[in-house]
């Protein structure tokens, strides 16, 4: 039997007009049974998200400053939505409780979570669905880590008693009953948790874009949409900075092999992007997408007969670990080893890292090169397409871009290329044009 879980982002629930769009979407399909709601987002460019206003309120309260103006602004946003929708819903007591909590320092997470809490109450009333408070079905451990198994067991039992329900996103509860939030974008995670517990056939994540694009639209002019992408491909692109879905939201549904459909609330006719466990469909293009980031440095170690020295790689990485630096990539040759790290992380520890490497492995030379960008060319079709790497490298050569690093995963799902940061935009355009245009 088909069962869908839907999550609507802040831009999809910013005002009464968007609430009506959401209601039309939900009611269009009776298998859309459980809805996760975010706090109201921006109504226009100059607007402020409710969550940001709540954080501002909390900061004022902590500093013993007057919260009245900001709190009234928050309150009025919800009152406007209720009035515009013509709802018989009085939240006066709820608002007073939140204001009292602000003045008595009830905690930053509690205050921040009220954006989702209030919006979910309103949406449940408007849809005629039951309301389930997330604090009763989502749980964290004493150390603040998410308790997935308890959450799944309790959530499943509670959902079974509600045919249709709205659940606020972003938060749950600690063992002592206090509120704990996920990181920003955590409503994506809540939606995924609900989908797993409900054994959903599909998790629809509704936002303000029609799915993933093959490249960053701020760099590539009108990039093509991605129709289907696997969890593994999404992980690779997300790691390199492609953002539509909260990264942690992948794991609960991936565990249960539930597909995700990224949809656009403002264009519900668009099919969006399907994120699936696996597929035999190669797709229209050899590559699925391209993403990249700047701000990397390379630490290169040179030593004759390096390949014969047991434990040398471990000793180099141990130095990074001792200095609290994680590595991004680890390309190597017979007598050279290069570790790619974040420039920001390396800057403060540079002298200690170089000294530690010299002490641990006694290299002939060790040096740092900065101003590097990394690009990930990702695609499940690459493994079956001959000459893909050659096309990538040729496109960069034709664009007069020098390649500083190459790293291809053993799965042949992606190729990572390091280039000078000044060539980043040129490189992205060159690769995209080679495979798409």
C-alpha cells in the first residue's frame, strides 16, 4: 500500500498563500498522510525567517534586554497566517508560555523550536489533521546524539494511531524532557525519520526549487535538472557543496531504501529529482552532476623509496590527527605523497604540522601549496563510458586550466580534480560544456 511522507520547508510555509498551496498539494493525493512542517521562512528578500527572530529574541533575553518588539513581530506573523486562513484557532496561551520561557531562560533550543511547533499546529488545523508534538516521538541521548532506534520504535507506534498527522520538524527531546534541536535544516532530518518509521513508499521533500541541478546556477548559466540520482552520487555532490537537502536526512531513508523526491511547492507540476538507492537507468548524460569548493591546500612530502617504508602514510596522517586536522584527499606516487586539507584548518597549525612531519618521517622535502579548488565530476554512467576521464582532462586543457591534482575513487563513481582557485569557474564551465552542451 502506498504511503507518502511530506516535508515542507520554510519558504513553502512562509504565509497564508503558501499554506493554501501546501493544502492543495497534500489533499491532491490521499496517500500523503504524514506532513513535517518547518518554521515560516522569508516572504520576500528583505524579510527575516522566524527562526532567526527567535534566536534574536533569545539573545535579547539572555542580555536582559527588552524582547517586546521582536516577540510581537513573531507573534504577528502567526496571527496574520491564522486570520488570512480564516481559522478558529486561539494561540494566546501558547504565545504567553513562550514569552514566559524567554524571560526565565528556558534554553536556546526550546525557543528556536517554537517556530516549527507553532507552524505545525496551524497547518494541522488547516488540513484537519492530527498534531503530534515532535518531543514525544523524537529522542536524543544524554550526550546529545540522536537516539535512532528508540525514536523509530516510538514514532512507529504513535503514527499507527493517526491516519493523518502533522509533525513539527527540527527538534526532539532529551532524556530529562528538555528540548533539543537538530542543526539548521533539521526539518529534512525529521521528515526522513518519519518516513522510516512509517515505512513510507516515498518521502517527498517540498522546497522552493524543482530538485537538484547538474551544477551551481550561480556559476553555470541555466544548468540542466537532475531527474534521478542515487544516494551515493548525492553524497559525493553534497560533500562538494551541492545543497538542496540536509545531508543527514539521507541516512534514515537510505537505511530503509526509501526513495526521496525533491519537489517545488511553487511548481507542483514539475516532477523534481528522485533520489533512489540504486538504478539501472544511466540517464541522459554520462555525468550526473558537477560540484566544487575553494579553500584547500596541499601538503606534499617527498622521500626516495617512500613506497618501501612501512607505516609512512600512517605517520603523516598521525601528525594531522594530533593537530585536529582531517584530510580531504590523499593522492600519492612512488616517492611523493600529497595530503589535501582545508586551508582554514591548516593555517593556525601550519608550523606544527610541518615540524611534526619532519620529525615523524624525516622527508627529503615537505612543502605546502595553497589557493586550490577541488571539483567533483560525479556519475554512475562513468563506469560504462570509455574515455570519460580523457574528456574531463581535455576540456580543462582546452580551457587553459592546469590540473594540480587527480583522484579517482575505486568505484569509478567520481573523479576529483584539483585546480588553482583562480581557475575554478573556468574549470566548472569547461567540464559542464564538454558533457552537457
